[in-house]
């Protein structure tokens, strides 16, 4: 009997650490076996600032998810975000020596690997290299060059970098929690797998993932990511505005936002008053929901303006037939969809991570706040499928290669084909000796 494939996603967020354990059911849908959560006290704006607190939260969430799923978790797919994330477009190319033979997967992999070797600013590291369009012998607009004939293979790549220190801190936290990283994935990319349809990505769509510390932007067109950005504001800054503006405790500010908050002040009744307990036997404090909505709207307008500026700067503003999809914990704010549509003039919907989900005992996983964690599991299965496809293709190529045309051993051929492009590598010997 074939061993059941189970993938674990670990979302290290500013507000929460979330772990989701999933498997594919017989219909190809994701079935959530377990979910664990812990309050994230060691992360600020997506960056780990306190190793010990973050490790403790990871261990707590991992144990909860593992107990629910009835498994011991050892390997995870981890999301990375933060203001340190940068992206740009870079052109690259290779000249093939085998002029008369077809372009192979090996050629495409070699071109991609070359981009990982390019020079980036000190302290930065490439985490994703994503091809946009290929060129074969200067013929542009090619999406799939494998099988074509040509000498010169070129492509434009969307390259995403992260701060090396931020990556190392994430690696350190995960390893100290007794886990191994299978893949490190940009969080908006993971979220896009959970909440965007193939049709939307083909038509053109902008994903806005409003987290606790940051708001992540990812723009897709022709099923290819065209632009990504990170805005250093999220739901936590709205909570902080409420705390300062209404002079309440942080916990009270968060409850006011989630239970009574509205993104459009006109939707709030001027006569509605919320009473909250006073501090240390002081009299109760009365809060106007209209004032609350005014504070929330002011900050949300700023975040939406910055997101809209990213859409404009990408050059795809007039090509996004799929409009905008909002997800993340901040997407649950009442009337936010209407505010985004009013400010951008683009069709907007809330992104729920239920498109690829099958039946599950854990219904709360369908909330937008778990989109990244669900997407990390889906990314793991997609990576697994790609490796299996490459393995099958490699076997077929070896079978089809005549014995007289074997310039390299089949073993080396397999090693080259089956080497998966890793976004990040965990130090092997050093890390084992360190912990």
C-alpha cells in the first residue's frame, strides 16, 4: 500500500503562529487533519525579533496540530513575509551547445539556476525565481519552450529577495522547535494558491493579503505573477490607532475592531454606544461606534491607497479583469469590500480559502485569516506533484535516449533532472552540530 502523503504548513505571522496538517482526498481536494494556533509574541511586522518566544509558540502550535491529526510532525513548509521582501524583473539567457536537439527541461533548469547566482545587494538572498516569458532565438512571447528547437534560450524573471538575517532567524526558530524546513515560500504566493482561481490569474487579478503586521500584494496576469510588494502596515496598526484614539487597553481595542468596527464610517449609527469596563474599579467607558469607524476608515484608506499605488506602478492596472481579492485576517473587517471598490474603482471580493478544501471537521479553517497556512500546504502538494512529474519525464527521456547517444551516465542524468530548485537551503552539518 502506498504511503499516505501528508503536508504541514507553518505560518509564522505577526499576530499568530498557525500550523495546518493536510492530505489530498480521493477527489483531489485538501482535507485538513489538524490545526494548531498560538499567540505570536516574538514577531513584529513579519520579522522574528525574539527567538525564544517564537520557538515556544511554534512548539505549542505544532503539538496542537499534531495531536489533532494523530501524527508526529517533523517537516514543514514555512511562509516568509516582512518589509524586507523586495522584487524586481531580470533578463537572463543561455546559449545551448546542442544546436540540432530540442530544448529540454534541463536547459530551462540551467537558465533558472543561473538566475539564482546573480549578484544581489549585500545582506539579501534570492528566495524565488519565477519565469515570465521565454525567448527562443530572439522570438518573444513563448510560455513553454521545452520541445522547441533553438540555440539561444532567454527569459524575463520575476526575482524575489529577502534579508539573509530574517531568513536565518526563521530557520533557527524552526530548527530549535525540532523541525526541518522542506520549503520556504513567500506568503502572498501561498495565499494566492488558497484563494485565487486559475481563471482569475489568467484574466488578471490583484491579491491583497492584510495580515497583522504587513499587507502583502501579488499581481497575476496570464497565469504568471507579474508584481509583488509588501506594505509595512496591517491590522495591528488599526488596533493601535483605536487604542490611542479612544484611550482603551490593547485587548479592548482589538475587540472593538473585530466586533463593532466598520471600514466606512457612514455605515455606523451615530447613536450606537458601546460600554467597556473601566480600569481598576473606575466607571465604565462609553465608546461611540461612529468615532470607532472614523478611526478605522482613516487608516484603512491609507493602506488601500498604498496598495492601489502598487497596482498602478506594476503597469497592469487596466488589465486586471479579475479585479481585487482581499484576504488575511484584516479582510474580515465589515464594509472593507465596499471601501476598496469605492477607492480603486475595481471589482472586489473577499478571498476565502475554500476553493481547494474538501470536507473537514475544522470549519474555522475556511476563514480568510488562515489563507496563508492553507496555501502553504497546497504549495507543498504542488511541489510534490512537480517532482513526481519530473521523475516520470526523466524516466521516459532515459528510455528514449539511444545507447549510442549517452554522453553522460544515467545516474548523473537523473541527479540533474531530479534536483529540485530550492528557494533556500538549510545548513546541513553546521545546523546539526549547532543544535
